[in-house]
């Protein structure tokens, strides 16, 4: 089985849509997606994800199947100032000094992650994703997934950075906090996971590419930095680029 985790194209958050560049990215992406043997397309209900999926679905002649749990992750924490915030883009020394955050088995036990709503919101995503995998015959069992048949199917999930990294975490067994803080999924990027069955009936999901934007490079379209903090503070500002 092959799973494509696709972040939405460059967003216009203020108007709940894509930027002009974002619509170009979605069209370029669709040319790549249309050449793949995709069986089903799933999407977050949020417009920026749906608008990214639409050109691909049209070219493939597939319906977009909306799943509520695929919307951007809504869990919040209390930061060092006691303010509610999303659990990614955290100050390095804040998350770097909290060892429970490094382990996929203990990250939800950390006090910051338990301070507001992360555990409950995460369990909803986990149930949704594992339930989707079970529709294809895969059930998580410790560090592997068991199946009666390793199916030759490809699905595409159009979603968001925070949510997408949670899906990567579930497939890879890596703490999402490390993924959120250290890796990035550019807009319209494709992350590909493929099942590897070395023991009959047991598979692991191997990452073939993470945050790949080669389709943009091939068409001369610059890769957006939307969602990244700027490289330098002095003279550039210290907020996330949008």
C-alpha cells in the first residue's frame, strides 16, 4: 500500500482560501498526481486543503472524500507564559529541555502537552487514521501493522502541516514533537509512505520522501516558506512567514 500525505498549497489564511501562487501550486501538483495510480482521494474539510485537492481529483476522475479528523490539528497547550498556543513552532529551549517529548510513547505525558487539549484532540486523529487504515486491512500491533493481505492500493490525503506530521508519527513511530520542531512540509509538498512486508502478514510503513516539492522545481515555481519562521531575526522580524 502507498500513502501520500499532501500539505495544502500556499494559503491565504485571512480570506480562508489559497493565494494566487497557491492555486498555481495546486495545478502543478495535479499534473504530478494525475500520473499516479491513485485509488481514492481524502481531504480535510478546510477550503485550502479542498482547493488543493480539486485539480488532482478532476484529472483523476475521483471524488474527494472529506474526513473531519483531517482538518488542521486543534490541540492547544499552555506555553511558558501561560498562554494557549498550538504545540508546534515552540521555542527550542522550551521543548528541548523536556525529555518526555522525545519519545512517541511518552510525549503525551508531558505537562505542557496535557495542559489544555492535546491528548483528547490527538486521540481523535489517531482513531480516525487507524480506522482508515483498518478499512484497507491494516491494524497496528506495537511497532508493526498486521494484515491478511498487503494490498496494492494508493491513497492521497490532502491536509495540513500539524496534522500531516501526526500522520507521519503514527506511521513511523517517531514523536510528533520532534517532527513538528525539526522537519517541515512545504506547501503542496508530497510525503510518500510505502508498506514493506518482510514477514508475511506484518508490514512497516517506509518513508520514500518527506515534504517533496520536485514538481514545483520542475516547473520553475519557487517553493513557498509559508509557515516557517524567518532565517534571521534582526532586520527580518521573528514571526512565521505566511
